[in-house]
């Protein structure tokens, strides 16, 4: 079955630690996205990538970094510079970048700070 | 600027009731797309519908229907004869010309359907 996988489901971060969230898709989609969801709020875009080896900052990129070395993979690193990382993180992909494209989402990773 | 407003934070209904989730959007774009997604307790967003700005026909899919009205900048979602499995958070979203790759999501409406 084609889809998007995210791991781990839960992640705990200690103060000053960098952590990496995994996102893999086998849909053969060119575009991938990372969103952050806080309780009672909508999704906010962190980073997006239209194609391999290319990515752009979204609305809340500070304290996060990404890479896109393979079409299937778009890992997100939450750095120690992100002072309030506790949230639900969702990865998505679409066939191509563009305003008409439907995004398909993974099951999410919940990040908690110890 | 683009904006999506879902004024209803939470709605609670009894099974078999009809329920309408409101979505009001703001955009200066001529070409734009509107979406509805469902987020069940498992957390994964599920795509429900996409509508472009040039197509104001209402859409019906089983118990779901959508009413798109450009005159009031609204894209409301109605569930007929609600079921417990409809309990979820529902997001309305907007993607427009000037936004590029960005899809703007509303804050979501949490729907509780009680048996």
C-alpha cells in the first residue's frame, strides 16, 4: 500500500538536544511538507520541498532544519534553538507543488520535552 | 493576506442529527482552491474534498455535502444523519495564487457525535 510513514510516534527531547523526525513516502510524490500542530490550532507550515535537493522555509522555520536528499525522504530536525518544541508534527506530500495539489498526510509524531 | 476562519471550536450532536461546519475564507486571489480534511483521534489528516474558485456547484458524497458560495466567501460542510465515527476535528483550508505552495488551514472544528 502506498502512503506516508512517520517515526517515531512519540519522541522525547531533553533540554539542549537535537532530535530528528523521520518522514518517508512511497507515493512517488515530488513535493513534501512539514507542519506543526498545537492544541486548538490549525496547522502551521515549517518547511516544504518541491523537489529533491531543494527546500524552502515556511512560516515557522526558526529552530528547525530539513534535508531532501532522496525523493522518498524528508527528515525534520528540531534543534536546541527551538525553545518550545512540544507539539504534534505532521508530514505531508503531494504529487507536485502548486496551489491545486491535494496533500496527503502521515500519522504524525508527538514531541514532548523532558 | 489569506485567512481561513472556522468560528465553531467544538460542536456536539446526537447520532442521526444533521450538522453543518462553517468555513469562511479571505483571499484577493482570483484563482484559489478550498479543501476540507478530517482528523480522527488517530491524528492523520484525511482528505475529503477539493473545490476550485471557478466551480460553485455544490457537492454531495454520501452523507457529506459541501456548499460553496463565493458571494459570502464560505465553504460550509454538512454531515447528514451523523454517526459516532464522524467524531473528529475537521479542517478547512485555502490555497491561492499569491500563497504559492502554502496552504492556509483554519483552526479546526472538533465534532463530537454521541450515541
